[in-house]
């Protein structure tokens, strides 16, 4: 009821073009509802948080367009604030985390805490620094929040599966609408961006970013949704897959496409034979449904051009820019022991390149956290991966296997996207948390069976 009332209030305000009225109310009201859900119905809080990562940026764009100017903060700030409520779990459960296999989370949080401290010591305290720090800190905190609720894993599994099915349908459907209609709030957003890789603010010329901040953010979120749809059940997954795959292709996010391929290759062998057969049949049905749409104008031309670029890497400008940027920066990044801290300029001695901060995960990690912060951060992730691959029960649980595959799909993009901060980090850490939740739940079941025997 609370979510419905808040959603209806937001919709009515936007319908009467009351965007200015929502500038302070949107983040404050969203956090207030999140706090209520956190203490009253924790499972719904997780669902509510994921929905904000799905559509929060879209609501903010409409507010900005109706207000006539870009309001302060990043477009995903409200979603970050809602997710930051999970800090309460960290504070309450941290003393017990060491005894409940939470050491990997502690290690990674130590790494990002180090980056925050370097930023504070170098005098960068500001609103921009706070938001940037949240982009690094909150995703692993939210992952820890999921892990800490491992006893209720079956409930969270059902909820998250449902959220991503309907999320794929909403994001995919809106992405197709965005490509065909170029709504005024999206045109306003594109006209206020310095990035030129989003296409033009006209129908059939936009690189689809749907309800997210960018095509790459949308690609990673949709990649996770589509992998979960492969292992899901229910009739809703087929229209969700149809809309999702078409919008996913229209995003032209090649790194997310590669991430999907890596996730699929990790997902299929991890299942038992009966699940593998069901997965192959699902893929066949999706291909039969999506292929005619992808080959139909006005969708066919941009999709085919982007697919052809895989075989023409030598003449691809984006690929060349990233390759040259890596050659110029990687050797310097490997010598960053202290790091510049979160919110800092990388280094005055860096050569000028066309590679951006979001075009890689390795470079921002080394430049921001240095080796002192990177080593514990990466060690925590590797310990979790080891734990996930050692969970034998995943062969019987397609959701657990899909979660592990999504993590691999995210990590496969580490050379192409900054998957350690912002919306992409939320997908990575969210599914690391879900995977660890499943692992801990099944480990407890094994121990219980041994005690009974």
C-alpha cells in the first residue's frame, strides 16, 4: 500500500507537470518509504531498491525536463540513497560478519574505505565527493545486506526473480518506445550531456539507454535480466525476453553483449541435464521470437552495423581509442601504490588520451585505490568467486547458477567498462551478494542434515 501510494503520488505530480515540486520531495520521500520497508518488510525493501535502479533515472529526467534545468547531483543519486539504507545492516551485522563467512565483504569494503580516506585526507570533502564515494561504497554494502539475510534466501529468490522479469519488460518496452519516439525528457537529457556516443536526440537515431543513465549501464542491467529470464518460469518471461532482447540490441552496447555471451557460457554447463534442455528450448523460442523483430526496419540497420563492427575491429574508432588509451595508461597505473583516492584527479603526469573513466574497470581501480586499496578489494571478490563455484547445490538451483553467471558476465567487461562504481557495480555486487546468500543457505542445510543423521 505504501509503495502504491508513493508511486501514485509521483505519477500525479508528473502528469500535472509538477517537476519543480518534486526536486526535494523525490529523494526525501523515496528514502522515507525505503526506511519504512527496511524495518517493516525487508524483502520488499530489496524489491523497492531494485526498482529504483531500474526507473529512478527516468523519473529524474522527467523532473529535470519539467523544471527546465538539470537539478543537482547525478541522475542515479536517488537510487543510491535508497540503497544506502542497507548501511544499517552493515553497522548491525559487522561484528558477527567474521564468524558468518563475511570476510570477503570486509576485505572489499576495507579497499573502498581506504580510497575514501585518501580523498578526505587530500581535502576533497564536497557533495560531489560524497556522491562519488557512495558509488563505490554502497554496492558492496548492499551485497552484504543480501548476504546477511541468507536465512530467508527462498523468499529473496522469488522476489528478485519476479522483479527482474517485470523489470526486463518495462525497461525493454520503454527502450523500444525511446528509440521510435525520442520523448521530450530524453531529448532534454541528451542535449545537456557532453557525451557524443548516445546518438542524436531524434527518433531512430538514439542509442537506446532506456530508463538508465547510458547505453552501457542499460546494457549491463539488461544483461542480468536476460540471463535470469533464461532460468525463470512463467509466461511473462517470453514477452519480457522479446522486448528485452530488441532493446538490448538497440543499445549497441557491445561490451554488454560480450558480457551476456560470457554469462551464458558460464550458466549452461553449471546446470543439470534437465535444466540444460529447458534452457536450450527457451533460447530457441526466444530466437524465433526476436529474430524477425531484429531484422525488421527500423531496427535492422543499427543492429547489423554494430554487429559487423566485431569483424572490423581494426577500423573501429572506439576500439582503437581504447587500445591506445590502455597502452598509454596501463604502465603508469601499475605504479600507483597509494592511489589518488575517490574523487581525485588521476595524475598530472598522465598523457592525453581519448579513453574515459568509464571505459575501463582496471584503470580507475588502480588509479583511485592504488595497490593498497586494490589488493583487498580484489581479494574479497576472488574469495567470493571461489565460494560460489564450490557451491554444488547450484546445479539444482537455476537462480543461484544464473546469479553466478551474471557475476562472470560483469567481470568479463572489466577491460571495457568501470564495473566497480555506479549502476554497473550494483549489478556486480548485488549478484555477488545473492550468490553468497545461496551458498550460505545451502551450507547451513548440509550442516543441519549431518546433525540430524
